[in-house]
């Protein structure tokens, strides 16, 4: 757990699980229930490096090594112009 928030300087955290969207070169992986620490004062999110590395590993397993995702979703897209 963090000693102090890098953004607001407070030391009040809570462990939660949240969706995390990984993106690389126009490809995406949505990972539900990703463990995170959240600052209760300002809402800043802190992910452990090992969690992010595992998400990256799974992404490349699906993209390059033929690994399978649990499900696929479609996301509507538009430009803000």
C-alpha cells in the first residue's frame, strides 16, 4: 500500500476491483475485476506493476499467440469534430 498519494498527498486508500482497458496500436483488451488501490481523497488509482504486466501478457497471448478471450464485445466509435 502507498504511504501517500502522489497527487494529493493524503494517505487514505481502499482496495477495490475495477474494469481496466488496455490498448496497444489500436487493439484493446477490457479486463474486468482488476485489483487497484484508490485514494479516498482524490480518486487517484494505483495499479501494482505485476498486475499490469499480467494484463499485458494476456493481451499479447490473445493477439499474437492465438490465446482466447472469455468474450468479445463491439464498441461504437465516433470522432469528436
